[in-house]
């Protein structure tokens, strides 16, 4: 059974990085339309927890998707410069 915890897919991220990725996903959807997130939603619901925890799980799964990882990691890296 896969580990659905948000921090399981991104163990190297700090709390700030996780929040930054959540915001990057939110802004992506706000400006470009909703993402195809059926799998992310399923995993977030399965992970359980508070609404904030499920939102984070969804965003982190979407950010970890191969098509999005570089973009969001670049956003985190750019914020640190």
C-alpha cells in the first residue's frame, strides 16, 4: 500500500517549502485553470487528517508530478535567491 502522507513524497522539503508549493499550485490553478487532480484528490482523502492537511497532500502530490516538479522546485529556489 502506498504511503499517502504529504511528507512521504517530499521528505527533503521544509515546512516553508511545502507551503510554498501549495501556494504555487494554487496560483497555477488560479491563472491557468484547474489541474487534472483526480488521483491527487483520491490520495489526499485517503491520507485523511484536517482539511489543511488534505489540501497540502493534494498540492504536494500535484507538485511532485513529473510534469510539474521542475516548475515548482524552481519557484522555491527562486524565492530563496
